[in-house]
C-alpha cells in the first residue's frame, strides 16, 4: 500500500503556487475567486486523480464559493493540497470537510492580509522608493518592483508549504491568537516606520523673525565692494566653511526656536492632527485638500 501512495512533489506544489498568481483572473460576483482557485489546483488534482471522472469531481467541488485576500490564499491552498492528497490515498475525507476547512480559514485569514500587505509592507517599500526617487536615483522603481515581488512570491511559497506540511492542524492555530499577534506586530512595525518618515517627508517652516542681534567685528564676513580676487575669494569661502555668519546681524526665526526645542515638532503635530481627523471619520480627500489650502494660504501671508 505504501508503494502505491500518491505524493505531491515539490514541482507539483510549485506549479500550484505559480498558478495562484491568477487567483483573481476570473473574479465574479457570484462565487468570487472560485475560478482562479480551481485553476490553481489543476496540476495537483491531475496528479492525485489519474481517473478523469475523479479529477472532474475534484475540480467541481473546488468551483464552490471562495474569497479571501489573494496572498493569504496560499496557506489555505497548502492545507487543501494536504487534504486532497489524503483523500486520494483512501482516507475518508468528504467534500463537506474540505469545503468546511476552506471556509473556516478564508474568513479569519483575510483579516490579516490588508494590515500586513496593503497597510504595512507596500507603504514601507513605496516610501523607501519615493525617498530614492526624490534623491534622483533611477533605481527607485526597480527597487519597489523587485523587493515587493520577492516578498510576495516568497510569502506565497513558504506559507503554502507551511499549510501543506501542517495539513488540517493549521486550523487549530486560528483560535490560538496567531492572527491577532501577526496583525498587531504588522501594525506596530508600520507605525514605527511611517513615524520615522514623518520627519523626512514633512517640511514645515515658520520664517517669522523673533529677534535681530548685531554681531561684533570678526563674527561676520565682510564682503568687499570692489571686484574680488582669488585670495579674497579663498578667505571668504574659508570663513564661510568655518561657520562665520554671512550677515552683520544674527536673525532668529520662530522655526529656529522650535528646532532647538524639538526638531520636527510642527510636522509631528500636523501628523497627530491628521490622525485625529481620521479618527473622527473625516474624509481623507477633505484632509488632503485642506492641507493644500492651508499651505497655499500660509505661503501667501508669509507664515510658512
């Protein structure tokens, strides 16, 4: 009996993973992702059920309703492969059991797809790529495309393999706090990285002059009124590099005082204001246009 046991090879499982890239390729409003789900399983079902009628029956049961986050479908695929393999080898697993496992997993797992991928990994990579782009780097789009797909495909493969190795036992983890731990960790990481980028991306300047203090002789650079020769230019540049003031008086602005207290404090307050407005269910589009309006008005009146 052991010699006749059907076993899915790594190549078979890899084919399923590659086909799962098209999970939403035939998305429909009746059964959602069922077409892409069945398409993903075809290589495995052909291997497990050499008889055409058995393979057709297996494919038909996987055309039932299915819908979850497209990347989180990977561990569900792995568990399904394990169940189908056991069934093909004579273990009494009926259609209802296989469908029940799929339904039981797709709901809870869908809840971690958005916070992990759309709200954490993708924004972080996008922010890094945007920072590279603003610095004039031509590798910014390539960085985003390559790193994103490495993470995405790596996640699809390893979580599918995890589901396959664990089989039906993985469903026990769903009630053990695993999802809550992953979701919380992803949210903390996302907030940490985006908090770092606030200082880099958000620039607020208050140029209002607080004080003007005349500087003593030698504390500022004296520019000659006539043409500057090489030696004088070298002296001016040397003094400027040494930190000597370019003007005969020291001007202190409101922004200088804020920077001495907490650098980036205004940007942080603006971020907290936006978070508070979002918590109050204010439309994000209104917040964006509001920031545009405040910025333009502040520039016109010379506030910032």
